[in-house]
C-alpha cells in the first residue's frame, strides 16, 4: 500500500480531534460541568492512544520500512504504554479508589491538582517513548560498497 503515510497522518489527526473533544466538550455542543470528569479522561486517553498508534505506524513505514525493531525502539514502545498506563491510573484514581476526591453519593469524581500533574506527566512520558522510537531506530542499510581511503573501493577484486 503506497498511501500508508497519508492514512497514518489522517488517523493521527482523528486522535487529535478526539483528544480536543475530551478536553473541551463544548466545541461539539455538549454541556460542560465544573472540573474534568471520568468520561472526559477516558476520551482524552482514547485520543492520545490513537495518536500514538498512528505515530508509531507512520515512523515504522516512513523511516524504517522492512527493518526489524531495535532494542531502543522496543523500549520506546514500552515507555509509551507505561506513560498511558500512568496517565490512566492518575486520571481514574478517584474511580479506582485511591484518588483525592473519592466519589460520594450525589457527587461525581473529579481530577484533583496532583492527579492532573501526574496525568500530564504520563502523557509526556508516553510522548518521549515515541521520540525515542523515531530517533534510535536501526541504521539504514547501505547498498553501496564501502569506500577505502581516497574514495577507492576497498574490495580486493581487480579489473
């Protein structure tokens, strides 16, 4: 498929749009409440997950086609998954029972200040995994023979 780069960029743009809808639900006409709720956190995480998957797909197809992943790239993927897990745990801490604003009857759980900092830190950690994946890939395979000193071919064949 020749258009993999365009498709992955389009899917990444969809992830950005979903993230923006999660951050600002008023842009599509939903009524907003005070604070950031559980559904908003889930939508934001879904948007970032789609964005990261498309970024990895784009990097693999555009920069490293047909090459196997290096150890550093595997670490970058795991770092992204860990960052998303940390962001999800921080964003859903109240629902999971270890947050600063536990839900009581008649109130909805919201993100506290510390939870928001850890949530943003998890997203930044996941983003650094994508950067590591792109920067520390396998070196490109050379199609030309190595040139010796003075630009001469180092092969012993004469002729």
